[in-house]
C-alpha cells in the first residue's frame, strides 16, 4: 500500500512508514492511498470477530508492509478500556442505537485511534530504522489533546506539544489535559479559537526553515489529529463492529443497509465511515451532524464551503470548528484524485474564505451524505428528551447527532436503522448535562458537577471518571496565537 498527498500533482508515492511518521505532507496536503484497497473478505465472518481482530484486519488493509499488527491491535485495545467490547452498542430509542465510543482512558472517541497510533508509529519507526525524535504537534478542540497526551505519555523518542483554545473547552477537558503528566508532554493554551490554533500548526509543519532546523537536531514533526492517516484508519474499525452488533442483536441481517449519524467538526470521524462504506460495509447514509457553527451543513446542502461567518463558542465545544481539514480527503475522491483542483480549492479557502464544488460533485456528495445542525437550546432539549425517555445520559456532542437524526428522519421518512455515534462521556461535560436534565441555571462546575451528575445515573462511575479525582493538574501556560512558533521551538 502506497500513499500520496492530496495536493501533489505529480502523485509521488510514499510508503506507510513515512506517511504515519510524517503525519502531514510537506505541501500541506493530506496522505491518502494511491489505490484504495478493495479487499476480498467475508463480511458475515469479519463482523463476528472480537474488536481486536477486526482492528488488525483493518490495519492490514492499509498498512500491510508493517509487521506486528496483531500485537499493535492487542496493546491498543487492552485493559485500559473499561469494557471488553471496546465500543458497545447500547440504548435503542425508536430504531436508533447509540454506539458508545468513550470507554477508553480519556472518555472520548479519540482514544479509539490514539491508543492505536503510538503502536503504529512505534512499528513504523522500528521497521523503517528511523532514529529521529518524533515531535507530535497538534491543535485540539478538546478531546484530541488529552488522548494524544495519554497515548504518547513517556514513549521514548517522542515529545508531544498540544495547543488548545483557553476559553473554548469544558472545565473537565481542561482538567484532563493539565492532569496528564510526563517528561515528554507539553500543554499550551492560546487566547484564540481552534481554527487559529490549527492554522498555525499547519504553518509550523510546512515551514522549511523549521524542518531543516529539526533535521539538524535529528527531530521531525508528526501529527496526532485525524490529518495523520495512522490516526484516521483505526476509526474505521468501530463502524464494522457496530454493524456486527446490530446483526447479533437481530436488528438486521448481513447485507442490509444502515445509517450512521456522526457529530463532527474536523470531519475525520465521518470520513472513517465513508472509508468503511468504500470497503464494502452496507451503509445507506452518513448523516453529518454539526452544531451552530454549521459550515458543513451548509456545504452539503448548497455545495458552497464558506468559513466567512462568526465563530460561535457553544455547549458542544469540540465541534466549534469552521475549517474541517479532513473534508479535503473526501473532495479528492469526489474530483477523481485531481490534485490540481484540490490545490485550487484549498487556495481559494485560504485567500477568499470560500469555494464552491461543481453541480456534478455536489450531486455525488448528496448520494451518500445528509446533513443538519443543532442549536445550543436544541442540544439541551435533546439531552433532556433522551434522559426522560430512556433514563440515559448523553453528552452535548452526542446530543447533536441524536437531534439531527430525529430531524433527518422526520424530513425523509428514512426507515433504515441508525447508529448514532456517542462520541464522549456525559461526565466530560457535566455542567451542560446537569443544566439540561435538572433545569439548573447555576450548576456546580468541574469535579463537583460530576459528583452531582452521578446521582442521576443508573451506572457506577468508570475508572476513567474516577481518575479525574486523583490527577494533579500542572500549571497552565497561555500564549497568543502569534507566539506558537517560538513556543514550540523553546519547548523542544
């Protein structure tokens, strides 16, 4: 399996080892397979396998030159998860099912990939005989940072630098990030939003002088967010796992199509679902669920991507994003791997803040994707509705997916069973959940909010939640976005 950049008109190929370690292509593009895999497998057999074996199979389709994938999958999905099924399918409400992706150590779906990426990167460095120290440089809207810090904690030959919007994440998300201790971990708040952090990170990645300086020091950058193909591919696994759980529960028969509703900001999670469909998983619709920063909803409905709008801080902060990086990979497919067109669109986005796809591409997108969004008030109402109907707590991001699903089904009368991705534990956003289910106008904050919320839950607190009460947060470093480059060089 070879990979190429979405922006390289020469289609120069690289191997999996380099793609995983490098993370982001030097031209600013994202790595994609030169030829997408079309494996010959028996779906009925695959979906009955334990999660670790499905993951190993998925890894092998894309990273077949790496040996040791069985060990990587076993280590990624081991005792650090609080359920042996890793991503259990739970609560059914009117034909909709919630896929819990938050049973890893940091209580969010990012753990699924960021417990695997360090294992894949270790194999790539060992087998590629790469002696360089890896600098994991990433921007986070809340969950990626903690999961990356936890996944790479005290990994030899690796440093992690995470930037997050100081006022754009929940108190628990901040507590988690600052509570990750390790000699190789660096956490930095910025007085700006996620888009500003992500843009600066890309600029640092693509700065030739910095790359040269790192090379002289036997260091190199890599990424831990879904721009890294090694972070994206592991997420495909839970789509197959969810399908298998529906089959075992007797909801569907093998071969019948289902829908997935995905709350998404940077478009990585739902892109993994699109890749699962390309691999042969019977998916009818992928429902792209956004919060009130609904740049993706507008794109799928109109064919125009326009980030020129007010950035809104919401009660679903991990989705407060106006530049969805992984959409570039989908456009690359939509334009039949025409890197020249992708370059033009991305340049327009950077210089003008907007671009428009052709009517043919728009029609192609709408064949697979539906889209909708939820306002903060609708998020609150959906948390309350699900709790009152099913005695089930959901976090605000899951509520976005749940609300948009209801909206989509009412508009289309689509009867396919739908799996709603529950992307985070309600205990990551206890203030919001308490306000919704208990009508508290001034709920307690942080750990006190968790203790109060637990009184409304029928299940005991998981290990990951309990750890929040023993973590000792490090001191907080906060800078302005223009200082990010100097800060990175100082830290490493």
